C-alpha cells in the first residue's frame, strides 16, 4: 500500500513538472527563436538552417529551467495534498513523515542524476550539433539580402553594394570588394565594378557581371583589367556567424581536463578550443552548472518538506507556506549566485562544491527534529 501511495504522489509531481517545463520551455524557445532570426535576416542562412539550429538548442533550455520547475512542483503538490487531506491517507496507512521524506529525497536524487546527464552530455552535444549545422551551411539566403543602395557585409571578407535594382534578379552599378581595402601586402584582395549584373540559375547562386573592371593586388602591385562578362559564384561564401565551439558546447571531459590542467599549471592542447588561463573562470562556471548545481535539487525537495511540519487547520498556515516557498526560491537564488564565484581559485571552487551538501545535511537534521 505504501508503494502504491507514493507511486501516485511521484506520478502527480512528475506530470505537474512535465507540464510546467514544456510550457515554460516552449515560451522561452519561441522568444529565443525570435532573437535568432538574424541568422536568416542578417547572416544569409535559409529557414531550414534556422529551424534546426533552434531545435538543437531546446535541451539547453530544459537544463536551465529543470531545478526551478522541480522545486515549485514539489512545493505545490505537497500543498495540494495537504489542502485535499490526501496526506492523511499516508499517515493512516502507517507511513511516517520521516519515511515519506526519505522516499521523496530518493526521488529527487534520481532527478538530480537526470539533470547531470542532460547538462553534461545531451545539452552540450545538441548545442555542438547546432554549431556544426551553421559551420557546414553556406549562404543560401544571401541573394535575398542584395538590396538597392545597401552595403552588404554579412559575408566574412566581402562587401557588396548595389546602386540600382532594375528587377528581381537584375541590377546596375555593382561594387564588390574582397579582403581589406587596398592592402597591398595581401594577394587576396580585389575590387570588382560592373555596370550590370544578374542572378542566374534556379538557386540564384551565380552572379553574372557584365561590362566591368577588376582591380586586384599581387606582389605589392595593383593589377587591373576590364571584362565583358564574368560569373561570380555565391554558393561557397561563409558568413560572419561564430562557427567555433563555445565553452557551453564542449564535451564535459574536455572542460574538466582543461580546468584541472590550468589549476595545476599544466599544459592541455585540444583541437576544438584553446585551453588558456583567461578562460579558467568560464570553464569552472560551466563545470559548476553541469555537475554542482544539480545537487541543489534534493535540497529543494527537502526544504519543501517543511510543509509537513504544520497543518492547514492552523491560523497561520498561509504565512508558513509562503515562508517555505520563499526558502525554496532563496535556495535557487543561492545556486545561481554561487556560480559567479567559481573562479580561478582551487580552494574557493572546492568550498562552493560542498555548499549544497553542507546545507542539505544541516537542513535534514533540523527537519527531522521538527518532524519528531
């Protein structure tokens, strides 16, 4: 009977948490998707790249909001059980409050490991996949960015200016600059001016330029020649979008190895990123977010269990319930605040690592005294 009762409670908490997490997650995802519209509008990627990039960033949102959602789900479910007298069913069937709390802690530990798994493996891998999609994409949407009287510098090392747009795919007075402005030391610079230009073929990846002139640099000299017709390929252009993996996108093993190497003044070399002393603070904060912050989940469940120490028949029930909720919220704030102090000091990082464990045992002992 005890297992059936507690299984029902776990299902109720889980359903509430799933509803909240996907509701909030969807709202945050939509807001984030709107902010990422610049990949289409400014960076020239097509809508399929935009969609997949946003899709693979969804696990990151789940990882961010899971502790908050779990904490409020436990709190409101216990509050609902108390108001509906459902907790009395546990007590009348021989379930002690201590046993109820221990079962809830066991459940929260399972959620904690789920959070660690999502934060250390799924979320970084999905974000890295999103970055690789950008890295492997070309400027499919660039032709739609070509507008009359507007400088287009979306592409790295390339500037395009159109003086007049005759029709949808036809232009006049086209200016194209590759590389730095008149840098004679580089052999990759050239300026193209054409009186007319047309976007051709089905995908509009070829810019056919007519009646123009090319000025380029070669061995500290300027070379120029005129042309009647040339085809400028737009299919292999690369945008200015950051394509190197960020710290939050790196595998956990690489982050830990880099952090330990820097803390011990050792050298760690990796192809994906630079393991530098200047990045140690960000590396430690990422480790905190993935492996230490989830330890606050059992603490949130434990704080919510203070609702078991008083009854709804008491006059100050609402006040006491509000205080418990504020303590849950305070624990969430502390977990976020301490992440900023996970800096370059090994001692400080170790202290921050044991803060949730210390709080857990202190609050557990105090709660057991209140329950008795």
